[in-house]
C-alpha cells in the first residue's frame, strides 16, 4: 500500500501549479469563454506535458494511467482552468484507441482541439441512446442528426461523433464512431459560453461527410471506457476546485469581521466548515479509489466511477452552497473569485451523469456483482 | 379549527383569479415563468393593472388610498398572484418606505410622497446595506453632516436592488459618529437620485444578472426636510421597516409556482426512456419538497391567523424564513438538475428583455442554473438564515 | 379560516393534561409494560371522556372528527402515556363501522380493551396482503394463521382480525373482518413488552372460532379508513412527544454547564435546536392538514395521511437523534426521562408504514391525482 | 500511489483469515452478528485464542510480549476480525493502560502489570468520566489526599464500561485542588477494585443494556506505589492515552460487518412482494452508505499510511471519528428500519447470554432497535462529534 505520488507526477503537478499561478488569470478565462481556449495557455499546457501525461508511451505520451489523470486535473481544478483538457482526454483517448495516432500526436503537441459529440436532446446521460443516423454510400459515410451541448465544439478542429449504423435508438449494438472535420459540409453550430467556462455548441449534421473509426459492431465499450476516464478527470478537477474553495472560505472566515470579531470565531460557522472539510476528504478518497480502478474490468471500473461521481456530486453541492452562504453577499458577486469556481464545480453534476444517475447505476452494478 | 376558507374568503379568491385571468398579460407571465429579466416598463405595466383594480397597496389603509385587506386576504392575493407567474410588486416604495412614512413621517412628507408612490411617479430603492456590514445592519458608516439647511452625505451603499431604475433612495446614514452604541446616531434620510455626487454602479452576480447595484455618495447635499422622524432615531424606523411586513416571508406563492414549473419540466424531460417525473429518485425528491411545502403553507396560515387575531409574531417568522428558503432553494436545485446537460449553456442574453435569440434546447432550460445561483441569496439577505436561527433559539432558550 | 380550538376540545385537553400531570408516572408506565394497561389510568381516561372523544355521537361518543383525535393524542404524547388508546381508536372504529355498538359502548366506558390483528410476518406495512385463512362451515367461521406484532393483544378482551375469505394473498378483494375472543380455542400468544411502552404479542390462530363482521366483499376500504385515522393519532401523539422532548432539551441547555457556561450558549447547539424547533412546527402543520382531511374521500385523505406520516417520520428521527446528542451521556440513560419519549417516538416509524413507505404512496397518489 | 496491498500484506491478510476460519468459534460470531450481549467468559475465550496466536497485543512491542505489528498489519487485523463478527478485544488494559505504563510507568509497574494484562490475570476498567463533566474531561472532582503511604480517594466515576467484571481500575484523581487550571493537579492512579469503599452500580441505558456503570469511592485507601508517573502530571498521561491509539477510530471493520449484516437482512425482508433490497428507496439508502464507506475506508488507509510513515495525525482522526460515526449510525438506522414492525418488540432477554427464549420474528430482529439506540453513544463518547468539529476547524482556521 502506497499513497505517495511518484516523483514524475509530483514534478508535473508542481510545475503545472507554478505555471498556472504565474500565467492563468481572468483574461485567459475570458478568452476561453470567447473562443473556447486561450492559445497561450493551451501551448503552455502542451509544453509542460500536461497533454502528454494523459496518454501512454505507446500512444505518444508518457502517462495515461489513472493517477496521471487525477494529478493533472486536480491541479487544473485548483485554479478553475477553463481549457478543454477533458475533451482532449475523452476524444483523444477514443482516437488513440481507434488507431488515429496522427491526430493524437498533434493533440499532444498542442496543435489540435477535439471534442466528442455524443449527447442528444432527450438522451440525457445515457451513452447508448443514439438517434443520429449514419448512412453509407459507396464506402463514404454521411451523418444526419442533432448533437446537443457539445463541449468545445466551437474550437475543435476535429469532432468525434457517435451515430447509429444499425438497430434502434436505444440499442447498445449498432453504435458507430466517426470523425467529422470542423468545416465539413452540412455541419452547423449554435455556439455559446458554458456556465463552467469555455464554449460549447448545438451541432446539427445534415448529410455531413464523416470518416468511420473504431470497431465494426458497436462502439459502446470504447465510449464507456473513455467516459469512465473522463469521469475521473471531472472528479479530480472537482476535488481541486473544492480544495481551492475551502481555502478561500477559510481565508474569509479568518479575515472578515462581523459584530466586532472574525466570523470564523462563530461556532456554528466553524462546525459547518468542519463538515465541508470532511466531505472534501471523502471526495479525495473517492478519486483515489477511481484512479486505482479506472483501467480494471468494466464492472469494477464503473462501480468506482459511479461511486466517485455520486459522492462528488453530493460533496460539490454542499461546497457550492455552503461556501457561498459562509461568504454571504460577496460570494454572490461575479467579481469575487469564488464565482468561477462555484459555477464550474456546479457544472460537474451535469456532465456524464448526476448523483441520481450514478446512484442508480451503482445499485445496478452491485446487484450484478452480488449475483455474479 | 377549520383549515378551509370562509365563503367570503373563497369569494375573494375567485375575484383574484378572475382578475388574473383577465388582466395579467401572457407576455408578462411567460417572462416570469421562463425566468427572464423584467424591464422597468414590465413592472410599471403590472403595477398599473393592480392599481386600476385597487390592489397595488393591499396593506395600506384606505385613508392613504390602500386596499386595507385583511391578513388572510393579503395572503390569498399574494399566493394567487405568484402562482399565476405574475411579476412581483416592486416593494421599496409600497411595502417598505410607505409604512415607515405613515408611522413616522411628517404630514407634509405623507401628503407629498405617499400619493407619488401609489401612482408610480417615483421609483424608490433601498439604501440599507453597506460593504462589509453583512447582517450587521447597524454598522452604518455612510455619514450625513448637517450644514445649515442641508445634510452632506458621503459614503457607499450596496445590494441596492433595481437601483438602476430609481428616482429616489431611502438611506440609513450616521448623523452622530460619537454615539455610544452602533444603533444610536443613525438617521433615516430620503435622497433624490438626481442630486449631484451620486453614482450607481451595477454589481454583476454569479448568475450573470445585474439587478443589484452599489450606490456611491460624495458630498451629496440633501435638504433637512428630507429627514424622516427625528435625527439619530433612524434605527427605530429601520427596525420597524424590517419587522413590519413579514407575512410574505415564507414565499409560499413563489414555492408553489416553482414547484408547478418543476413538475411540468420533469414531465417533459426524458430519462432512461421515460419521463423524469417517473424516475423513482427524482419523483422522491419532488414529493419530499411537496410534502414540506404542504406543511409550510399551513404553518404560514397559522401565522397569518395569528396576525389576523392581532398577536405579535414570535419566532415563527424566523422559522418561516428558514423553511421557506430551504424549500425554494431545493426547488431551484431540482429544476437545475431536471434540465440535465442543458443547465450548462450560459447564455444570459436569452434571459434579457425582448430577446430574439435562437433558444438552446427547451425554452425552460435557460433560467434553470442562473435561478439556482441567484436564489442562493434567499438564505443570505433579509437577515441570513444563521441570524434567524439565533433569533429562534434566543426566544426559545430565553438565556 | 380558523385555527383556534373549540371550547369543548380545549377543556378536554386541559383536563387531560392536568390529570396526566397529577396521576401519570413511572409506575403507571411500568404497569403498562407488564400488563398492557394500568387499570386506574384507563379508568381515568374513560372518565375524562378521552375515549368518548374518539367516537361520534351516533356511535355513543361526543367527538370522532379529525381535530378531536389530534387534540387527545397530542396530550397523550406529551407525557408518553403508554395506554392502548390508538388500539381503542383503531379496533373500536372498525367495530363501530361494523355496527358492533355494544362493544363500542363498553370500550367508551373503559370496560374493554381491543386490538387489531392485521400485520403478518412478511406483509410489513401492506394492508391488503393477508394470508391468514378464514373458513366457513355451517355458518360458523374459523381462522388459521400467524399475526405478528399485535399491539395490545395481551390485554385485549376482543381481537379484531383480518383474514382471507377469498382470493390470493395479495388481492385487495376477499379480505374479511372477524372478531375473536381473547380466550378462544386455538388462539396462542407469545407476549412481550413494546419498545414504545405497553405490550404486544405474536398471535397464532389454529382453527380458532371467529365471528365475521363488516362487509361481504372486502374489508379493505374500512381498514384503510381506520388506519388513516390511526395514522392521525400516531402523528398527533408524535407532535406531543416532540414538544415534550424539545422542552426537556431546552431546559437542559439552559441549566447544564460545561467549560464554565450553559451549553445553550454554544452557537452550534443553538442552531441545531432551532432546526429541531422548525421541524416540529412543520410536523404540527402536517397534523393539522391531516386532521382537516381525514374524513374526506380516500385519495385526498390518504395523500394527507402519507404526507403527514412521512414528514413526521423524518422530524421524529431528527428529534430522537439530536435530543440525545444535545443531552450527551445523560440522555442515554434509562433513568432520565428522555428515554421513554425517545423510544416511543422512534417506534412511530414502525407502525402503519415508515417514511419510505409513505413517500412511495404519496407519489402513487399524486400520479393518480394528476392523471385524474 | 498504489491502493493495493503488497504481497507481504496480502499474505498477512490470508493468515488472519485462516486464523479466523479455524479459531473463531461460530457460537461467538453468531452472538456478535445477532447483537447479543457477551459474557465475561466470551471475551476471555476470544482473548485466549488471540493470545495463543500472538495477536492479543498487536501494538505492543515485542519486548513486552506484543506482536509489534505495522500500522497496515494492525489495520488488516482489525478489519478482518471485525468483518468476521469476532468479539472486540477488551481495550482497557491492552490498548489504554498498557501504552501509558510503557511510556510513563516505573519499571516495577511495567514488570508487574504488563504481563498480567497480557495474560488476562486482571480485568481493567476505566475511571475517566465523572457525572456532569461530559466532554470536559479535565474537570475531575474525585479527590485523592495523601496520608502517609496511601492516597485516600473520594468521589465518583461514571460511564465505566464493563466495570462489573473489573479487578482493577485506572483513575484520574485530583491531587491538587488549588491548581490554577483544571488540567493541573490531576494524577493517574491504579486502584484495586476489591479495596473497601468501592461500590459499582450498573447504569441501565435506553436500549435496556447494562454494560456501563457508576463507580463510587468513599475513603478508598490506595498505596502510593500505585501512582503512575509524577503526582499532578496525570493530565499528560491521560491525553497520551486518548490520542495514542486512533487508527481504529473510523470503525471501518464495524461498519463493513454492519453493512454486510444489513444487506443480508434487506435481501430476506419482503416489501411489496419483493425483497426490501430491491425497493428503490431502500436500495438507494444502502448504496449511499456503501459509497460513503468505500471512500472512508480509503481515507482511513491514507491516515494509516501516514502513521506508517511516522507522520503525526492531524485533524484527520477527528474527521474519521465523525464520518465513521455517521456511517455506523446510518447503518444502525437502516437495520432498524429494515426489520419493519419487528423493531417494536422490546425483549431484552433475547439478547442475554445463553438465551433460550422463544424468538420473536426473525432472529436478527431482536437487536436492531437496541443497537440503534445504543450506538447513539458513538457520537457522544470519546470526544463528542461537536468537540471533534471544533478540533478540525481550529486546526484549519488556525485562529
């Protein structure tokens, strides 16, 4: 049993933290809201090896394991960095698994933006409900459908798309993976800023030319594997954000005076702060559990993914609500730094399944595990 | 003991409902239901409809042009109007300043200001909170120094809701910096927002809204006749204002309207191939909050009945503040969760006046996350829930 | 709208409270644990009109409406009176509806004890799952089965029993109501004290002679109506107990000193006390709602019954747990008065359905109501 | 970072499991699983089995006859033993007094008492708490007045667990009533329970159990050689005792065993025609607590790893105390709820030693409500959860 971080990871985390502290601020965040990514920040992340740490040596990176993902995202979370790194992990991981090594190489070098267009109006957090249609004609594929809330679509050079090659909307079989170029014919976007920073879009495809990648039968296992890794990323990022929020709140309790004394001396606030701190440690442990199991067999992996996402969804709600409450009015203002963190942390519950979704899945997997 | 309304009360409710059916423009109720921001004209339009019917000032005595409704009638009006997604009545002149002037203002002030409030000639805003004061309202640092027939006001107010529309502001100012206790030496002053030296700056909140403002005063000269009551007695008037109108504190109407909206959304959203409202976990959360609301509505009626019987409100209004806040915030939370991934787009332009932007996902989605964020304020302002808990236990413990 | 109590009810409540304060103590409670009822207390309750208040004038009483039940049981709860008054309301109400006016008359006079044997091992809180068999031979009925946790069975002179006259275990139709004499042939008991005071028993019936009462088709509607009234009784009693616990806890916070000051001066404890007080007021309102609707049509009645039982189950858990916690060690001791109240309040969740049971029913009724 | 055990750690776990399989009597594990009260002989029997294997004192150094296990090994042992429903080791001599004597006792005291503890020649109990002191342990009022070669002890201790079996008691006594602070003037004294003037009275708890006692001292004469360390320095030793052994504070083993038991019950109990474990609401509650426990087990391992690395425990042990308590109490709550109406019979005789009474409902039902009630103590004793919250924030805020 060993909870210490490897030297490589510690060094990466340290240099990432220093770089962010030096370079990352409101301007970069505004840039991400305007265009999806600040090129200078993105280049710095590539330079530092942040993107390489998400991929194995085979794939052209130098990491790719659960603890690598956890390390990187915890640091990104601490400063609420709004760059599309989760998209790089998610869409990049799928491309790597499908043998698209050129794209992955460009991604690691910082020369590429990616996204995954999977969500559709009405499929909520369900990965295997896909109604976007793929049709083949003379070896060429074309896609038609509506993909909703596609994070980082406006900045992406290449869009990974799920579409149905066979079967019915809800079937697990017959889901194909495709890539679509950003400037492809028949592709239209309704772009917007995201509540947690960065940009997303509604993407409509109308007989849009696409390249098919991935396995012939169904892409569901690949999707599920990479979404589990993305859940790890989101959870680790959430822990980083919660650490930052806790520290800001502690600072505020120490310095802010009311009725003639620091508000941190009021016992009721102290006890709520203690409860918040406990839940954050629980969240950290849930991330460790998931990081240690994200490359295990699917049922075990997803059991930990759901446990982590569920626990972190609850902890995040507590941290969002109580940190604003403990701050009082100032915590409500956009100008004060808490707002970015709070909004981005809140958004975690809306990606890859909320706490109810994952509680349901955890129960289903447990029943499976105990029956098996 | 009879929980049902009397025939007279039922008749009044029917009258309210008929009024809302006939006179509440769909354009306005749609805006409210979809959580869009209302313009100054929207508020004024709704005020005009109420004024026409005589219900703009339900709690004012008839002598001052009010409707002088009973506590139960006011409760009915409040609940029906909110449940119908009507705009709220802007409270600063009608429910805050008005009662203070009636009780403590001079007859000249009453004769001048009250009709203008009722007629919407002046848009009032509130100058209570100051930066860094939080729930400690008595720590007023804005000063008013008497020079001849004028006070010279310097300082800063904050959290001034809808101050961007205001013609006038009522302010707590410190007139005696030497007073022994912070509650002493405060005066209650009416200030024309067009006076030189006043600057209003919007505060952007975490939901992107710009309803609240900072108001800066530098050497603002205010005629002494704008003082309400006596100099240095302002804290008395301030407390009166804060405790005067509390029957609406539970927000039963808001909660009911919010729950109805949530139910509609949950019946529309799909989850795992069926409506979200049929998902057992989500159904349980909705049922839970509905059960709490059913009980709170009755707690609220009990307090209304006490008020009707002339009893002074005890810690019950603090209890209603807390429980009402918890219920409304839970409904906001569930609404945000209900819209799923569509809580993530953050396009505040969709909530603005006369918006013609292409919607993102279902129309109801745009306001879900912003309202959740914005309503975190409910447990902070008007005496934070922590302050209210203190009041309750202080009364119970009598320590 | 009128929340004031009628003069009659106020007088009854006042005299009940005075009598309990004067007469009711640990000895009476021990007696109830030993035999199910203290005869002196039971006689006093009859004398005061407590039993009569539960029945209409038609039935030989002088009350019987929701607010009558609420008034009586709130007072009984305040002193944790462990007499089988709920059983009188429940079994007596059924008997009254079935025209057994002699028994009801005896009950009101204090000369009779009753109970309802409905629960069976495995049917939990479900009123229409009944496997006890009723067979008829030459106009005489006999019952065979196991009834579990029959509250007040050891003291009862007459036992009201549900048994199946037709259909399958889970059918709503074919449930019959019967009375069985305490000394009937083939009836055996395994008696025990109840955790909330008083006595109960496992009751086994082996071809036990019984008299059939009630309607010919199914007794479900009668059962449901009287269980709704018994739920009102339990909820009102719970509110009385919660009031008493709150007052004890406030007293303790005022007088107990630690670290040199009254523990009630610690803000964190103050805030928990405030939360407890709020939930008790919510519970009181839920009882008012149910009292006002307990004689309405079944769907509306049961909607309020489930809402009240659900809310009160939650409030009771909070009050049980936080009152003990705020007291500390002393609250754990049987000698201190809190224990009786806490155990009896806890037990409310185990009769007529716990919070989950009623949340489920509330949802089902709501869906029904909104579809209808 | 590697959450899995090393091969050596796995081998040790296998050894523990084999030991439990072979040497834990089913009679005992059934009693523990069913929540029945253990007799003195039950404890002694289990101690003997552990002693035989060399694991009775896992944290004692080999020099004193202990197993000197690593923190991880102790964690494994603790978790496996508890999960197997073995009786707990009676901690008063082995885990409380033992370490204090090793650190602060004289060599004579060590030579005399430590082997007797290890050999179960003496049953020890604890004399810390006093009536009315609560979490304020330093407010010791039991006095010890030196008279020649003896202390004369007068006063009262309470919450003395299993004191009815005890041969000896270690006590905090006040030797200097004039000391400036309550923490000063306290001494740590060993008292033979057979000394005249000692009376033990059981305290009946709300679950009907009689495990804890009051101990009364009137003019009890104790030889001065029974003083541990220096006179008036007892608070130092007391604090050492309280903070020394905290790796087990989370109660992960107890929680795991309780959850396994709950799952079995929920799979057996029927609700609406199917097992309770398939009821979505109940399944959700069980899943929730399992998710919390999975995370807490890892938090606990992190603290174990820190201890292994020689780091002093920070506020983490307070966090583990609170979360561990919450999880165990929630499991107790769900178990009580799971047994449905059968939580209501209150037949404490069914939980007693060698009970031969006719069961009421399923065998597992008898302990459900009593254990729920009894374990309310978890958040009260050992420094209440309120005290722990204070410790956490004090460290975090550094105010």
